[in-house]
């Protein structure tokens, strides 16, 4: 199986399955000397962790990471950094009665077509359980961005079903708004529009009780990102960000800036006009371009959105076929999210941070020397 590595200057390689011993990530290209410990990994892994609220899967995983290599005396060494997150609450028996049935919406059929053999326990490698390793790598990427230029990456839920949040200024949303309501209670749906968030929670509860699931959308914002990151052709920043988000389970669409809103606009409406800011730096009066022009960052906030499908695993009966083509029905047992969005947020943040950190390291390598310097 190829395709388990991602990135160039900052390169991650992951391994692991839903019901195996654990998931591991090896990260190459990490600069030496960055303060880093298990404590840096815990917040985002906790945000991704199953069982954190009533509207997510009730699988119980502590997701306590182990740093196996690449850190000494609290700092990165510059060598390969390895992180392991062990699985603790696998219930493989939940899948024994469907091992020969194809679950609608899942990769069961395509894995069989590709490999002729698959791990049917929770989807194996195709399960979102593998994203624990990505979130761990993303925590390190966030640390690199913060240390290098004060960059930050933050995501939040903007839509569940037909419920849409109103976010006037994406770059002004804070982590506290995403994680807590005004009264200090946990914002379990991770939508910063509190009134709509409460409706979203009720909607997810409604579909959960009906044995169904629901989709939605998330917005991810990267702020304080310097201009000049990205390559002009095949490695455009927008292209790598889209690939990163599309590589996550359940993502069916990605847009940035004004996105598909551009189709009804004229060029005179769509163009962001250049100006000089109060600090004397060149910028634009608006940000319909979503922080990237020509696939290169402009210095304005990078704004992306991802459409996430409803969870495919359902306890209600659905028609399907067996691996031999016989008609049958299926009910998916086990523990599954009625809506993927709340736990999708740290996954999306991680992939965006990894891409930007990778491009910053590539930019730094390309611009480390100029004529006349020593």
C-alpha cells in the first residue's frame, strides 16, 4: 500500500488501523530546537478524541500519545520524530456479522477491488481512526508556525444540515468561542455562532435518535501567514491545501475565499483591489481571494471550507450485497458519530497546518541565501 506519506520539506508518514494496536506517525524535516513535549499534543488529541460528548461516537479512547524519537530534553533534535497513539477500546466483534457485506458509503467494495482482501473491523485503514496520527503531526506543525512567525490555524463548524452560522469576520474567531459558550459550558458542536450552535446540537440529537446521521460544513482559517508561500504551478498552496483536506475521510468538497460564489460575479466585483495599509504594507481592500493569488499566499488570512458528508455507518436497516453479489440487508453495529463535524475540526486544522508549515520550510530553504551575503 503506497500513499501513506505527505509533504516535502515537512513530510509525514502514518501507519495504523481502526482495530489494530495503534496509530503512528513519523515526521521528517522538523527543525531542531523547537520546544516540544507530550503536553503539546494533548489539547488537539482531546478535541479529536471519541466519547467527548453526547453527539459523537461513544468509543472510549484516552488517546494518550507517546513520543518515541526526535525529542531530547524537551526540544526537537532535527531527526525523525515518531509519535504513537495506542488503541484501547476496539470491539471487533461488532463487525463480525458484516465481514462479507458491503456497507453503503464505505470503502469496503473499493478495498476489495484494489487489494482482494481487507480488514473489515471498522474499516481498517480507511477508518477515521487513522487521523489520530495526523492530529499529532498537526500539533507539531502548529508549534512550528507559532514559533516561526506567530501563525495560527483555527477551524469551526459553519453548517449542520440546513442550519448555517453567521460568521462576519473569520479571522477574528477565537479558540475559546469555538470550544466554549459564553456561560463557560462546552461548545460540543464547535460552532462560534452560539444561537445556531444550540440548534445544531438539537438537530444532531434528533437524527441520532432516529438512527440516522447528518452532514455539514467547516471553515478553517490560517492567520498571520506571511506572503510568498506556495509554488506557481503544480504545488500551488491552494492545490496542496485542497489535497490535504480531500485526503480526510468524508470530505466531498473544498473551496477557498469566495469559492463557488464567484460563478455569478463579474470580474469587477470579484477582484480584490490593492492598497497600502496603515502599516505601509501592500494589501487588498477585501479578501475574496481567500489569502492566495496564483497559488501563493498574499499575507491575508487563508480561508477554506470543507463539505463533510453524513456518517455512512447507520444502525437502521439498508439494502446491500455480499462480496459474492447476493442481495441482503445490513445494520452497522458499533459506535459512530451521528455528525462528523465536531471531531472533524482538529483533523482539518492539522492538515492545513502541516501544509503551511511544509511550504514555509520550502520557502525558507529557497530564500536562505542571496548574492553578496555570507
